[in-house]
């Protein structure tokens, strides 16, 4: 009789768990759909669509990929498109017999052109403009929700469901996905890399596969943005210091090198020396100095720096390559540093404080029920809790905390972390916040068991992925 009652109780508990999971999945799907529709209506109103000014360059590069023209833009096609002044106009490739002016594009890293081409092939029924890239982002965003649920499910199924709902509710994530540009793509890349690192630690038999996949993603990341170089080196060093992962690094390093090396070769050939990214960093640094009022006439606008280098150094604007302009911007930046070092330091410290606090002028709330500073304090508590918990949580705490620090500090040296750049750091904060929630839920369940209010064992995994309490 007792055994029969216990079986019935177990069946009922399993049924209730299944019902909870199903209801939660529906809630996550509805929240994701609702937030994405609202933000798309706001940022992509057909009467006033929002398209990045450099998107046509990436679209032009995408059309050249079929001819093996990696990172080349057709200036002739770009100029013909620019005169339309219509972001929704299809970007038509010029016929083969027309005049072309192909030029290597070095202003930004060219990885986004691969994404644009993938979007063009995946959504042929949409107009051949930025809407295809936007559609691909939404598909990737939905896949990222599922991956986030899966990763945190490893600690507890409730935590996985909470993570999915919070991802769908995060203001930074749904804001960035509504703009067709590569700022968004750092989000799924960061989630995948951190998730793969954690799964490699927990599943020793699959460690090489997960780490190799992370290596491929990091290799693509350096095509997308130069900031992935220091992040990749940091993560490789962190894995090398982890005994369970140290012996599994050969294949991931090879995978990373295969994907990343062509980008290094391309950049180095362009600059005549070893170069990891050809993009203009000193131009951005000068724009960053214009964030605060200053006596140098600098403003937080690209045009102000272009005008300065033209008037003072006679540098002509080249759409496809800012190299000479960037050299002039570097000279001006170092001149200001030499003459007014205190201003440069104050500017950096101020931008760093605002970036860490989430109070920059373009920032949005991560969650409507938290002020950004309060949220960051909770994430700091999560970092400490994950370190105390040990195992894969400690590894993930160091990975997330380290990526946050590296990205924010390096970005603030040249610019600041407003909404556009709040991708890698927001993912890192999200992971730390979830780690804090895991610790709270674990302590609550452990307390209930020790008080004798529950006969069952705790279901949260300990540092080695095994049940924490018997």
C-alpha cells in the first residue's frame, strides 16, 4: 500500500513537472514574441525604417562573395544605391557588363558580410535589403533563447526556464536584435562560447567537441570584431588553467587558427606588418573624447573628427579605408594626450564609470524591475556566489567576469559602452545574475530539507555536476 501510494505520488509529481515545463515554454514564447513585435514596431516603422548607414557596404561585399571577393565593396553600386535615399530599396547588383569599382573595405571588420549573404540566401522571398539580415537575426535570437534554457537547465530545470524568460525580457537583447547590424551578433556568440565552456567542463567525454565548436565560433568572432582577439586569448588562457580542460585544447586551437588566420593575413597584407584588425581605432578614440564637453571642438560624432583631420592635416575622406585619416586621428589624439593628459584621463575614467554603472546616455534598462546599478550589484553578488560554489560555476564566474572586465575597459579606452556596444558585457552580467539565482535557490532548497520540511534530496548540482545533497 505504501509503495503504491509512493508510485502514485511520483507519477503525480512528474505530471505536475511536465505541466510546469509546458506552461513555462508557452510563457517564454509569448514573452519573446511580444517584446520583439513591440520593439520592431518602434524601431522599424515602415514610415520611418531604421537601417545602419554602413549596411549597403556589407550588402555590396555579400554580392561579391560569389566571385571570391572577400571583403571587397563595389563603390559604383554603392554610390548608385546611396542616391536613392531609401533604406527599403533593394540593393541591386550591377550586371556583369556594367562598370564596377571593386575596392577592399578596411573601415570595419568584414565578417558581417558573411551573415548578410547567409540572410540573402535564407530569405529570398523578402526584399533584397536589410530586412533579410533582420529576419536572420530574429531566427538566431529564437535559437539563442533555446540554448540559454538548455545551458542553465544543466543546473536545474527551473533555472533553465527562468533564464529563458529573463532573456526574452532583457531590454538590451531585444533592442539590439531590432537593428540589422553586427552589434547584435556578439550576443549569441558570447552565450555560445560561455555555454560551450561550461558544458565541456561538465561533460568530460564531450569536452573536445564543445571546445572545438567554441574555437570555431571565436575564429568567426575575430572576423566580426577585433575585440574578440583579447577575449579569445583570455578564454584560452582560462581553459589552460583548468585541469579538466587543459588536455583538450589542441583541437580547439587548431579550429580557431583555421578560421582566424585568413583574417590576420588579409589585415597584415593591407598594412604591411602583422595586424590583427585593419579597422580605424584612433578615429573612434577621438569620437570618444568628444563624449564630454571639451575645449578642442570634439563631439561624439564621426563627422567632427573627419572635419578636424581634413582641416588640420589635409586628409581626404575615403569611404572604403580610413587608414590615412586614422593616422591623422592618432597624431591628434597623442597631441591632446601630451598637452592635456588630465583631460584624457578624466574622460576615460568618466566613461568607464558610466559604462560600469549602465548610465551612459544611450543605455537602456536591462530589466524594467531593476535599475541598472542595482542589477550590476546583484551580478557582483552572483560572481562571488559562483566562485564559492566551485566547479563549473567557478569556471563560468571567472570567464564571465573576465570577459566583462576586458571588454569594458578596452572599449572605454577608445569609446564607451552604450547600447550599441552593450552586447558581450550584457551577456556576462546575465550569466552572473543567473549564477546568483542558482545559489539562492540552492540555499533555499537545502534549508527546507534540513528543516525536515521535504523528504526528498536537493536537486541542484554541486561543483562536480553531481546531486548536492543525498
